């Protein structure tokens, strides 16, 4: 019963709008994962050109995080979230007209700006305002899990719509219409459900948030959080190599590996994120993250040391489940550290911008590094190096958590005498 009463403290209308928006806004830019060959033939692109579109989107997204944080602290989340979703939906409908390559570049640049410059930090700040301190873990784990599940559901609907086309062009357009309509639908819902995104603290300071930059830049917990996100996100990205590892080293069939991949994303992942959120609200977010990094280090170390043999396949599947649960337990709650780290609500946008720009920067280089490792050291040796790098990330992330906790405890010791004196 107490769990139910605490869940009632969450603003569910706002959460649904944010989960929907966060799940759908990335579908169009990343739809090549579902319709790669169809995009090549329908849009008359080469593999290089399709790669250039993805690279441009990634580049614009990367540089948009930090200014996006500044924007989130100055404009209401209602307008930023809804505008970015509707803008992305409009790009999707224009995409369906099969424009030239030059215009596709423009579309991807606009969608990249919409996703990070306008949307991302506003979503993080709005999520933080969806409930009080004691439910922050569950808020962010719900956000992560909900986005994951909803994006899978929308992708399934798009694939279903794709199957009704008579030509590649009609099939591709059907899928695009699903993604574009979803963006606009949740854009309108966000405008209706989200409030101004302004907290009581903001109102007390005249909503000017002039000190937001100083609050974020001088708060060491923001920088430790940046490291926590960077190391956990890098390990998360590299965990994608578990699928080819199971087929090339353990002899698992492609269909079985794909099934395991689905279980990783839609069963083990949500279980890890939701479980971590519930436990974090009853203990501490940083404590749960410390345990998550330790479990992740142990699992990756076993993968690095375990000899590749079909006889160990069952053990490998169990180990994969444990690993993914620990990986997603970190992903589900790291932004809940804002509350524990005493980051003022008024500076949430800038803090999220800093943490995201640093935390997600491995997107720019990790795939090239890992691909080069596998080309240079084919077979199990290459995967061993990758998993060893994941162990290093886990250890580094654990150290960042310890520094974060040390800073928080030191601050509390300073504040307690001052509060007693007052």
C-alpha cells in the first residue's frame, strides 16, 4: 500500500506525455535500423549517403545538448517539448515526398536540433518536476522503460503498416506516416498535459535563472554525474556486441541471437530499470548505482575470461540477463542523481546539458574503435578486448559514484550545523 500511495504523487498525465514524446521523436532519424534496404532503393541513395545523413544527425545532436540545457531553463517545457515533436513530425511528412539528397540533409539537421537543442533537456527537467524527491528514482526509471517499450510498439505498428504497401515507395511512406503522426500526436498531447515547467523556486527568483550557469558549473556533482553517464553509456553501447559474440563465438543461430536481443531490450532492460528505480527511492540512487557498476564489472569480466564454447551457451544466456539488468539499472536512474546531488531545479536544464554533452559523447567514436578492434583482432580475442574495456568503464563509473557520494555527504555535514543553528 505505501508503494501505491507514493506512486500517486507522480503527475501521470505529464509522465505519459513525456514517455510518448521521448519514445517517438527518435524513430524517424533511426528508421534505417528497420528499413535500410528500402530507404536505399526508395530515396535513391548510396550506402555512403545514408551514412552521411546519420552522421549529420549525430553531429547536430551532439552540439545541441549544452545550448539545449540553457534553453530548457529559460522557456517552459510545454512549448519546447511540443514544438520539437510537431517539428519532427512535419519533417517526417515532408520526408515522405522523397526529397533530394540536399533536402534530406536539411531534414536530418533540423531533426537533430529538434531532438537535443529543443527537446532533450526540456524533457529531463519536466520529468524531474513530475513528482517529489522520494519518487525521483521511479520517475526516471519509468521514463526510460516507457520510452523503450513505446518505441518498440510504434516500430511494430510501422512495420505492420509497411507490410500493406504494394511497392517499396508506398511501404516506406506508410511507415513514415506512422512515425510522423506519432510525433504530432504526442506533440499536441504534450502541449495539453505539460505545465509551464516552472517550479516554486523559479518563481521565488523571478524566473530569471541568471545564476543557473554558475550553479551547474560550480556543482561538482554535475561533473561526477557526467562521468557516471559517460562510462555507463559507453558500456551500454558496447553491450550491443553481445549479439554477434553469441553467434560467432558460441555458435548460436542468427534467429536465436535476435530473440535474445529482443529479450535484452524488452524484458531484461525494463526489469532492470524499474527495479532500480523502486529500490533507489527506498535507499539512495547513488547506492544502487554503485551496486550496478560492481555487477556490471563482474559480468563483463566473466565474459572477457570465459572461453567461447557452445557447451557454455546456457551460462552465457544467464550471464547476459544479469549484465543487461545491471546496465539498464544504471540507465534508468542516473538523472535522478540531480535530486540527491542537490542540483537546484532552476539549473536542471544547464546541468542536464553538461551531463548529456559529456555523457553521450562516446557515440562519436566508440563504434569506430570497436569495429577497428574486431577487424584487427578477429574472433574471441577482439571481443575479449571490448569486454575488458567495459570492465574498465565499470570501474571508472564506480569511482565516479564514490566521489559523488563523498561530495554529497560532505555537503550534508556542513549543512546540518547551519540548520541546527537556524
